[in-house]
C-alpha cells in the first residue's frame, strides 16, 4: 500500500473512533509507515477548531465538575497578523474572579488537541485507566457539533502524558493535557488578592516604598481588642486611636507591604455561607485591615491558622483563600504596642528652647537661644544661628556636644507595654519647652524594680524602659554639663 493512501485511511479511522463528527483530523510529519498495529506520530491532530467556535466545555473529574463558557471577545493588537481571542469563565464560580489565562489553556484542549502517539484499538480500556477515567470532557461548538473524550492514566514513561480515547471509542492515544483538566472549579479562581501600585508610577510624598499612598488604616480583630486607627499626618501615618502615638516605621512598612501585594497559595471555598465563615475563623478574625490607598478603599480579613497558612478574604470577593503566614506576617504579628514607636518623645532639635532634667535632688538646665541668619534665610523659610548654655548660664558647644547629647536624650525608649500607672514621686523628670509653641512636654520615669522604669509622657503611661540604658543617658547629660566631649552614637 502506498504511504499517502495509508495516511488517509488512518485519519478517516480516527474520525470514526472519536465519535463520528466531521472534524478536520490531520497527521503532521512524513515519516515512513510502520508494520505495528500501534503507530507513533510527530503529532496527530484530533480536533482542529478555533476558540471562537466553542460554546461550552464541560469537564467532570475526580474532584468535581465545572463548565467553561465564553466570557467576552477582545481584539488583540500585538501584531498585524493577530486575530481576535476569547476569554472564558467558569459557570459554577458565580461571579468570583477568574484567572482567564488558566481557563484559556484548558479550553485549548477542547478546540485544538493533538496526540503524540496512536496506541491503536485496544481490547481492555481498564489497562489505560479509561474505564474509570480521571476526567471526561465534552466540548460543544457553534455549528452544533460536539467533541467528547476521556483522560485515563498517566503513561509509565512520562507523568505529564496521559492515555486518551473518544467517549465511545476503544482507540487509545497518548496526549499532553493541561493540569486544570484534573482540578475542580476552584483551580480557576484568580489567586491575586491585592496588587496595588501608584497610578502615576512614582512614589508620592509620604507614601510607602511601593509608591502606594496610604491615607488611613484601621486594624481590628482579636489581635486588636481596641480598634487601632492610623491616619495620614504630615508626610506619613500616625496612630490616632485608641490614643495618639508615633508609629514604628519598621512594623508599619511590614504592614504596608502585606496590604500592597498579596497572592493566595490556594482557594479553600467559594461563596461561603455563615457556617463556612465560622469554620475558617473569618466570622471572628485574627486580624483585619480596612484601609484607603490611592483614594480607593479595601479590606483584608485574616481568619484561623491552618498549618503554615492562614485563611483570608478580601472584602467584595466571595472567596476564602489560603495564604502563606509569611506573606501576612506584617498584619497578623502586629498589635497596638508593636505598631507604636518605641521612642518616647522625639521633638526636633531646632524647635527646643529649653530642657530641664531632674534626678533626685539634682536639676540640670539647658537653655537654647537663636538669632536669625539673614545670610541663610529665604522669603519662605527662616534660618537661625543657635547657642546653648548649661547650669548657671555656662556656655557650651552646640553643634557637636549638644546635638550628640540630645540624640542620646531623645533615644529613651520603651521595650515592653504596661498600663499600670505608678504611684509616688518620679525618679527622673524631663521637660521640653519650645520656641514656637506654648507649654511643655513632660517625661516622668518611675523606678518599677531594680532593672526597670515605668515611663509616662504628659501623664500617660507609655511603657517600661530599661534602667541601665536610661541611667547611661543621665551620665552623658552630666558629662555635657561639665563640658566633656560626648561620643557620637
């Protein structure tokens, strides 16, 4: 028999064995014929249609059933020769965000499926996993025709290749199929939860390192018994509730990173009911962040932990995701104390007019005077020359010693939270007064035990400080008053 004639017979047989519909079945390559009943080919095209022809593709596998249907058509302009394409959604997902690139690659098996090998007609389909297939597929086309097939076992030599046959056929082929054919509908849910970026592509003043401009963040959940509200203040964020605090810049950055970009590991449930929300810990969340970024509102909810992951949802998206604990650590590891700056008070050195420090029966007084520098001032901003005096009006060095001592003084910080207000008389009292505003800020330190001070700022308990660190600062203050050189930090 001539080689060309034999090829025509093989192609015709394929059409009959796959259900009898009139698909354009072609064999590519021109290799010599084989005497074996099982033939191998460079590529046996089992179905040849276009994406626009597909009406639906129904897949039933061991994990469930789903149906892919066209969603919308869009014209591609990537090249002069490009043609229109179709995006697909999943009927069973009920409006959940769908990864159209994942659906499109699966649908490719519905309108353009090729075999790498024709095993031939077999007597026992069970040997190829086709009596209890891993998946059955039915594709419907606009012309009323259908294409139905079964996916059996993976081949022994290639785990990515599977045995396949038409629904009513015993002719077996080896094909490569997309892994989505063996998954349930949740596989196609879009895993990207948050992907924020500044619309201008540049970092706005006061925005996060990603360029996203956060103007308010409200933190709730079991990690935050009292709601914590951060709001834009100047060029950054400050805590305004349940009390006023500067923020810990490192922990704020971690939080903003979590709220800027987040993708799920997997999908736990779609369209969850009240029972499901309770099951995943989302009715009483571990933490939640409701925030405004670049003038848009968002809410991220973190539920219960499962292994190394947390369950999570985005407001407005009816999907329960599983996210890596590492990727949401910037939220779930936080509480009010971690979000606060640990520095007690950090007024700008240029604003401070006087400092008094009382320790026991000793009071050290530092006074600063300033005169306008006409050479350095501009119409919009005045510049000043500064002088500093210590106890008894003694002139001291401003640029070096005073500034170095000042850095150590404002470095007084807390290491642990407490809400217990001490009684008695403070061991140390520090007062700052200012050039451009009335009143003063007062820091009081009460000795709690041999190793700690309880620190108050303007009468509000701020936390516990380490006594040895604070006593060291007091020694530097004494050295400054004595005119001794203060080492750089």
